[in-house]
């Protein structure tokens, strides 16, 4: 069965924010790790119509957001349920997200940023056709981290 994309409900946002906990260095991606991100994720007005719940066979598997940067360029952020990460499901999920964004928005480019320590995700993004851009430092989660900007040409 294919992935289904729907605008995230408040119940889904609360489930993700309070129950999805990643282990080890990936705990960086716990929503509550950054107070500002936590509050934004739980605010339906800030999520608007740009944050999607991803289900498969009615089970919440992942989420993603997509925002227009400028004409033809969209930025996305993704997250998979912790118990299914690192099990070879990322590529299928990412391809489904790319197909959805392309069908809904007809972008020329899709961009994302990923923490440079997350080599597992970077490998999947490269396999899907994302190209490395530059790195940048960002204050988040109580410290400063290096991120890699990546671009997918549609």
C-alpha cells in the first residue's frame, strides 16, 4: 500500500511531539529538544496547511513540511517514526514525498537542510538525487550545530 498524505491534525502533532523519542545522537531530532520548535510544531496556526502526516495502512509513519521559498523553490523538512528509522524505509518514504511535492506544487527545486552528523539521512538524500550545497552553522537545541544544505532539481 502507498503512503497517504494529509494535513496534520492536532492529535497527530501532539502524538509526535510527546511520544516520538529517538535514541543516542538522533535524540537531537526529538521535537521537545528545542522549545521554540516544540511550540511551533504544536501550534496549528503555525503549521497551517504546510505540515503533513504520512500514514501507511492507517498507521502514522512520518511527517513532513513543505514551504515555498520563492518562485519554483520549495523547502522541506522530514521526520520518520523512531522505531522505523535505520531499517531501509527512508528511500521509499523520501521518493513518495518528492512525488507528492512535485504533483502538488510543480517546483523547479526542492531544498532541505540536514545535520551533518546524520550520515544515514544524507546517504538516502544523495541516493534520491539531492546534491550537496554548502554547510552552515545554526543555533538550535541549546547549542550550535553544522548543517548541510541539499538541493533536488525537479
